[in-house]
C-alpha cells in the first residue's frame, strides 16, 4: 500500500497479499504509548522473551489483532451470510515469525505464498499498535463496490475505485478463518529505497487464502444463514461459529470409540493448549460445473483433481481433441469423451502436457470432439484410483515424493486406527506430516476422518525442517527437527457433493 504523503511514507508502511481484519476500539494516546513501549525497548521483557523463543508476538497484541479481525468481519456491509469466525493458528504464527526475521520488505517465502494470504506492515518513529495496520488494511472498503449476485454472470466483476482493494477483500474473505502474526524489530530495514533505522515489522499470514479472481469475498444475506454444515448452526456476532457444545459433541463421539485404549495411550494429561480438536472439511479436489474449461479461473490444486457433476453429457460445452485435449475444452466432458467417467459424474485427474501442434476430432462415449490444427497447450485425463491401506501404511510407502509431481491414489482407511500401536503407526507433525507418518492415523489426527475410517486424499509437499507435536482428536503426534531425508504430506477430506460449480471450491 503506497502512501501519498512523503512524511507518511517515512513513518508507516503497509502491504498485503491476502487481507484480513478484525475489530476493536483503538486505544487512546496514553494507552497506545504503553502498548508500544515493549517494542521500542530492546532490553525490555518482551524482546528478551522473544529471543528465548517463547512467542513471536505478545499475547495482548495477538488478542487485539484477532478481536479486531472478527469485529470487522462481523460488521461488513452488505451483510454476509457465510462469514466465518477467525481463530488464531500457531503454525501460521511460526511461519510469520520466520519471515519477519528476514526483515525483507516483500512477500514470502515464495514456496508458501500459493497456499496462504499475507499482510505486511511496518512503522518507525512514533510507535503504533499492530491494530493500526489492521485497520488500514480494512479501510480500503471506501474504494470497494461489492458485486451482487445478479452482476456475477458468469463471474463477479472486480470494482475498486482506488489504487488497490485486495487488502480489504482478503480481510473479509468469508472462508479465511485462521490467522497467525509475528512482530520483529528490524535494524536498517530497506522500505521502498529508504533505510529505516529501527523498523517494527508486522507479518500476518492467513489460511485458507482468499482473493479468488471472479468471486465475491462473501455471500450476501442474513448473517449466519449460509454457514457450512460443519459449524453445526453456530453463530456468534454475525459470524459462523463452532461453539463449545458442538466441539464437545464431536470430541465425545471420538472418545466413545474406546475410552480404555485411549486412556492407556496417554503419556500425560494434555492441557488446554494441547486439546485442540479439529474437524476438517478441506478438500483436495475442486468441484466444477460441466461448462468449466481447464483454462478458466478454476486452476486446480497442485495435482489438478476435479469433481464433476451428473448430466454433463447433455451440456453443449466444447471438447477439442482426442487423448490430448486443448485447454479450452470442458474438463468434465473431456473426461466423459475419454471414458474416465459417465453421465453420473465423478472424479477425474488432469495432467498438463504442454503444447501440441494439432488436435484430432472424434466421437466417443456420446461426445463429439472438435479438431484443431494449430498449436495450443494441452492436457490429458486419468481415473482417480482408490487403494485400501492399513493403519501402518506411511506416506512414503503409498506416494513417494517425486518431481515432476505425480497423482497420488485416493486412500481408503480402515476403522480403529486410533487404537493402532503408535510405535508402528507413528504420527509426526500437525496439519503437515512427515511422510514417515501413518497416513490414516494422521488423517484422524487432522480431523479428516474419524475412527470409523473412510476415504481421504493425500498430497505430497516439500519437507519441513520442523514438525510440531500436538494432541488432536484422541491422537498424540510427535515433534521432529531436521529429519534425515524425510518429505511431507497433507491429508484431505473426500466429501461427496454434486451439482456444484467453481464458487464452492474449498481451498
């Protein structure tokens, strides 16, 4: 965010990739100075504690940032029917701390940006609380015009009368429900060519990221009237909220599987910070409409797995080519043409193949494809295979990390993996797991499946230097630092939903 006045540029700076905001009343001048005092004194208690590695941000600032985000998200106009309550995420906080310590006035790291949103702020001279930057991100609302559903045909227009509005839209992106921030004191920080001797650098990371091109930041309607089913009907201050009783009920269902075995598996009694129950509905596949072409804004996940609705045989969407399809082809009708799915819909994996000189027309499985005799980017389709595994099967065994990345099979996990011997079915990490981990026990830990088992997707990701231990959903995971040669993976839910379009992508 560029500031018009040169004097303003010297004291305050902001940037944002994926904006998010919450709400609270800004403190008066006296209290403001007290809040900022801990960041100005390098010999103070907060900086000493930070050097010892205790926290990346003071507890009071963490709560202020979170409260302000939720307040602002709950008062958007026009009102939102699906705005989710935002929670603090320690993993996002750690990733923000890692980047804040670089003191680079740019977004990063590059490997993380495709999966998170990021807001940056800095100041020097007259100190300001972190909430000052959060409010500035939100204040772009004055230049933003909300795109109502009747204007979104087929995609929503982006209307911003100022230099930028994406900071505000990320702040109020309905599905961005987790935030983690860090603050670092940077000596001689280069801000747009100017050297700031003591810059207080704020980094906030958000997940899932928002600002999907062609979509509105939230759905317009009565507050909490369109919350995802996973919230169990909970609503708090106009935000979709998973209340205490809902979380307790889910936890009770998991505990009820085998209380005695669970008790024997404990090495100690977890405190409140460990008892962080999670029920995840994040999917690896994207739900697309029959007309969606691969070149459209539905770019796919890392491995391009799509869920097609029923009835695409009757669609008029074009298919160009045979075996190799032009990027302007309908994803779902190309899959029918090749025989991957039928008119009842289903899942399909896409592999991009680079440029082809020509595409051959043919009639197959009720779909007439078109020929094209000019160079264009292409893709092929393949069936999403399913493999049953044991509770001991690891990510390394099922889907070895390879480049270029290949598709992993869909996994069917058996029941009662909570009771598997943790020595032979280890879980290492939280949300992102070492590939030495049991796939199915990691899925239970992440809340992707319950102890009854079920289908999941697995996606390999780059290795992590550190894997964080936690207690979730009845399973203790391990921590691990600098693992020798270990890669990592994430697990995703498989939710059976049909007749949807790109606007329902879970990212």
